[in-house]
């Protein structure tokens, strides 16, 4: 199987400087916020919350794939049937992208998230509120905690490669138990998003 991702960049030991958005970046963020707010008004609150929970589950799945593939530099053979079960047709899509543009390196986790947007949440895009779903989901405390766990795994695994990688369920359980899985005030995150399924459906 071909490698559908860019080569991993080595990590440096120096602490990166904190990024501060400039005027253009702040303008773009404000436009995105306004667009998301307008879209949010089209959806009943309970319905949005339910779909957001599903989206957060898919995002966690993507981050697990990112951590493993980023460490291995390829899709491990044991992960192929997992992707085929949860995202039928994705690996074929990735191969087509590589065949069409063979000189371009594709970052597989990013390609996977785009595929999820286009297939699992295609109906959300058709209804016109996918931007709102993404905007508010990535700012959710669960999303930020899962991202932190992913980055921690990438850092640890880059130094000592695991002899056995955790399954997605094991990885999520570790993320839920991580010290970072709390919100301001010291309360641990509750209401874990559901496990992704391979059946796109409209709510």
C-alpha cells in the first residue's frame, strides 16, 4: 500500500514561540465566526448538540489515525481493515488522489477528515451548516482535550515507538483518563461522544 502522507518532520527540543494572529488572521477568524453564527441559527439547539457529539467522535477517530500514521510514516496493515470498516471507500479515494497527482504528498489524516465531511456529514453540508458544526466543535472542551492527548502520543511515540499501538477504543479511554481531560474548575469531561459508525445518516 502506498503512503498517503507527507514525511514526518523531526521534532525540536526548543519550545515553539507562541503564535499571535495578525490583522489579516483576526479578520479571517471574525468572518468565520460570523458565518458559523448565521448557520447555527438555522438548526434547533438539541439537534445541533446531538450531531456535534457525533462529529467529536469522528474527530477523535481521525486524531487516533493521525497519531499512529504519523509515527509509522504509513498506514499499518492492521489499521487497513479498521479504516475499511468505519470509512468504506476512503482508502480507494486516497489511492485515486495519489494517482491523479503522484508528485504531491497527501497528509492522510487531513484527507480522512475531508472525506468524513463529504460523506458522513454530506447532509449537513447540503443543509448549509457544516461550517458551524466544524467551528464550534473544534472549540469544544472535548475536542481540545483529545487534540492534547494526540499531541502527547505523537511526542512520546516519536521518542519510543510502541511495540503495540492502542486500538481506537483503548486510545479514547486513555484520552478520557488523561489529566488534560478536564475543564476550568477541575471538573472532568463527561458525556463522551459516541463511537463512529460507517453508516452516514440524516438526523
